[in-house]
C-alpha cells in the first residue's frame, strides 16, 4: 500500500501525468492552478500537491485550466513537489547533507 492509498481523502479524482521530452518540454496534466511563473521557475498547484519546475528560459507554451493541462518549454533542471506533511523532514535531511 503506497502513501496515497492509506488515506482515501488524499487520492486524486483527476489523473496527474508529467511527460518530459529531452529536458526541453513538459506536458503536465492534473493542474488546478498556476500560482506563479517566470523564466526560471513555475509554481503549479496540481491534484497531487504543489509542483515546482525550475530551469532556464522557461516559457508557458500552452495553458488549459479547464482541462488542467499546462505545457512548458525551455531547459528543465528540476521538478519537485512540496509535501506539507514531509516538508520539515526533507528540509532537515538536506540541511544536514549540505552543512
């Protein structure tokens, strides 16, 4: 049983997929809202939590909030989820690693 099967309230009703092509383009489904973006970082609220996309020369290629689809082009460096429940543990681990 994985994390999302333990609590049925966490299980998303909408599918969430990410397709990356050669670190140059992303297609993301299950997006609820685009909170902020610039040419180096996108903050997206998805059905699985907040997703940060970091990179260089990032541009929004397509936005369909009704369907929950976002396309981003540019050089992708990082994709990471902000998990409220485990955020402090992750922060503690990274701070120990990079001291």
